[in-house]
């Protein structure tokens, strides 16, 4: 029996890279898939229906079920239409994989308002908008007495969680926000039968190849016969597991690269200093300068 037999899944940004790998694996595991992708360039400009439709045709040719969607998930209405299409086409929604993303890397001194807003909109607002409309569906089903067993898989990143990359103030901030959004959503939606987790993947994609200081590492060729730890397909089994009913996890953020999975914990309390009364500036300097 396939891990996702009978499930209906939305996967955003599923026309290329990790999203495409997810869509193909989810379909192979028995899920009906709504393949969402606007077909934009790395920076979110332009549009092309081809990537989403190509993935759908590949799934259907292999005997699976899939439909394409090109709505903009960074908009409230686009997210609503996407959830509505899944329910209209397949009767319900069981799994939401938030994966869509863009890059507009720039150092803070050169970043303009549009470059900040666009990345925050697609990543952080896009995750929330999709969560909001999917949660409406699951809440209504739960209130109607239906036993909901749903799952959300968000996409964080090494950037913003366990790595600091200059030039990614917008992207890293959005991904850090997604990690926290995952934990808040897990706490809120469990009452409706919904689990919410996130992956922070490290893989070879259009975005990582375009990341300053990392592209060269990701572009290295892997000799024939060797395990390609950066292949996007290595991430998808983890997404499938998190989406399946057998998974008990919720509120977790998992870093995934090749054959390695690491649990990421939220900010921890580290070194601590205390005083019995109000702080004096000289005392602060004496005690905190050692942390530099």
C-alpha cells in the first residue's frame, strides 16, 4: 500500500526543483496532486503555465491524478482559489505542502522596499494565506463531525534557521518566520485534526544555484554511481512521511540534506548574567563584553 493512498495534496511551487520532486513522489505514493506554479523567474517576475502543466502531464502519464494551478499564492484570493480548486476537483483536501519561493538577494544597504516586500509576500504571507484557507476547510469539516486527519508541510531553509547568509535579509527573515509560524499553527490547528511541520531543505535548485557564495558548491558534478546528497529528490521522502497518517510529529522543523535529517530547535536560553538590582552601565560592560 502506498503511503498517501486516497489523499488529496496541494503542492505550491511544484513546477521545478524540490516542489516538482515532491509532486512526482506524492503522486507515486497514491495522492491526487494539485500542482501549483506560476512559472516565474527566480525573482518572481514573468509567468509561464508550462512548468505546472508539464509536471501534471508527467504524473498522468505514469497513471497518477493531478491538475495544474497557476494562482499567485502570495495573494489572499489566489490562495483561496487554489484551496477551492483542490476541493472542487477531488472532493477534499488532506495535505498542504507550502514550497513556493523566490529570491531577490541584496545587501541591506542596497535593498529597496520592493525587493523586501516581494520575498516576504511569496514566502511568509504565501505560507500564511495558504494555511488560512486550508484551515477554513479543515475547521468546517471538523465542526461538521468529520474525523479530519490532515497535514501541513511548510518549507523553511538553512538560511534564517541555522545559517546566516549575507545578502538574504529578506529571505532569511521570511524563512525564520515560517519556522515560527509552523509551531504556532501546530498548536492552534491540532484541535481540528491537523498536524503542521516544516522542512529546511538543502538541495540543488534554481534558487540555491543563484545564491551568492553557494552556487559554485551546489553546481559541482557528482561522479556516476555516487550518492548525490544535493538532489532535490532526497528531500521528498521526508515530506511524504510528514504528510502521512502514520506520522505522529507536529510542530517540528527538520533540516534535510541527502541522507541526513536534523531536528531544529527554536531559540534556546544561553549564557545568563543576573543582578540583584537595577543594571549599571559599567557593570553591563564588564559582564557582557565577554560575550563578544
